[in-house]
């Protein structure tokens, strides 16, 4: 457990944590009207709405296919690519 907590401490020190709030909820509703989602896809939409609420456009993800639906709203970065 202590190793996991050290990892969390490191992560928090290296990255900004984007908070969820009313503005994210509003953007999530708008996003779901513009980009049809169903079932578990709502989690991806929530990530994108949170990004948009905080003016973050870059998403590092191995799950490129599921996020392509958000088109020009975000920029996808594939951690598997070395270039």
C-alpha cells in the first residue's frame, strides 16, 4: 500500500488534477447532444467535458478509437507511439 501511495503522491506532484463541477455537467449535456453516446461511452464524454471545462485539449490515451468521435474538440496523443 505504501508504494501505491507514493505513486499517488508523485502523480499529484507532476500533473494537474482537473476538478469536476457544475460547468462540467453543463458541457457534458451539450456534448451528448452534439455527439451521440450510449452506455459506457458516457464516461469518455465526461472525460472530454472535464477537459473542455478546464481548457485542456490534449488527451494521452491508448483508447484512440473511442475518442475520435470528439473530432476537433480534443487532440489525441498515443503513448505507444515513439515519435
